[in-house]
C-alpha cells in the first residue's frame, strides 16, 4: 500500500530536486499550484508524469491528468495513491 503521504514525500523530493526549489522557499508547499506559480513548466509537467509512471509502474489515464487536483503535490499524491490502492 502506498499512502498519499508516502507518494507526496517522494514527489516533493523529486520536484524540489529536479526544479531547484530551495528548502527555505516559504511560499512552496504541497498544496501550491505548481504550474500557475511557476515551479513547473509544460516540459516539467511531462517530466513529473514520467517520474510518477516510472516510480510506481503505472499508466496515468487522461481523467487523472486533466483532474484539477493534478496540479499540486498533494493532489497528485491522492490520485496516484488511489490508482495504486484500487
């Protein structure tokens, strides 16, 4: 079982590392809209999707990718955890 928090931890680490988000960035959180706030651009969005699919050996369906929740770390973690835990 992969809890949303476990997925969020891995995803946050990936985003911070891949997109150079400083540990002392007080604005960044797991609930921030990654695209609107400029943490991840369109190319980065593809990288995040690839990371999640590779890390968890899943295929993210379109309804997940276009879900409004799929813009924050916590939202992505909820959706991925739901897919993993059925």
